[in-house]
C-alpha cells in the first residue's frame, strides 16, 4: 500500500472516531438545552450601567433634551 493511501485511511478513521465521541458527548449532557434560558420571557428590566468615573467628574443631574442639541 502506498503511504498516501495509508494516510487517507488513518484520517478517515480518526474522523469517524472523533465524530462518534462528539455525538455521544453532546447527547449525554442532561439538563442542557440549546433553547433554554433562565428568563420567563416578556420584557427585560433595563438598568443603567454602573460606570466608575474618575474623581471630580460626575454625571449631570438632568438629561439633555433633543431640542437643546437642535438649536
């Protein structure tokens, strides 16, 4: 047998073995679902991010209104 044919057979065998173990491993994971999430659905509560600002810098108390930027 030529070395190229032996290499192809070994690569094919390795592919089959890896595919088998990957299939067994993904099916044997209990409780794991691709579509599972912890939320019950509906609206999400959005909270503003907590930012660590440098000393002496603070956010303004009032949010800017879009009309202030248009003038």
